[in-house]
């Protein structure tokens, strides 16, 4: 795996974790709405108990995947930190850590390091140029 891929992997994993949490919340919400007619109806049968069970089981399956993704995120962050640590300038290291390890936005990163957004982009470009590039061309982050 090349340096740009290593740097982008934590962000992708974070997004996947966020999607899982959102999906779990959505599934639970749907399951709750399936149970609300049960409270209003005074008969023993449910409109669709198997659908409610299926939604809750699906949410439980999604929850089981989150710790695995979190462990994968820790490994990806370690690999990215190693790549970032090869940079020769502390300013570049700080910028890359904020952006890729902490997942900060460009605006936050620029504000924290005390540069304008355009200076931040220039520093970022300089940092990328110093990292090992993939064979066969440049990659953009």
C-alpha cells in the first residue's frame, strides 16, 4: 500500500463506523415504530413481529462489526502515523497529523497551525511530495 492510501484509510474507516452507527439508529427507530401499534391495539397479535425481530437482529449484527472496525482504525492510524513521522519538518508533521490522524477539516487544521487555508494547502502539497509516491504517477489526496 502506498503513502496516500495509508493516509486515507483512517478517514474511510471512520466514515464506515459512522454509517454503521447511523444504520443501527435507523433500524432501532423502525423497530420501535413497529412496536408502537402494539401499545395502541388491545389484542395479543402484532402487526408484524417477524419484521421487528429481523430489524433488531440486523442492528445487533451491525453492532458486532463496530469493534472490529475500531480495531482496524487503530491499526490504520498507527500505519499513517509511521508514514507521517518520516516527514522532515515539524510543521508538516503537525499538519498531516491534524488532517489524517485526528480527522480535522481543512478550516480547523489551518486555524490550529496558524496559517491561511492557501498556505495550509501549499504545506500539504509539500508534505505529499516528500512522502513515498506510488509507482506510475502521482496521487492526489
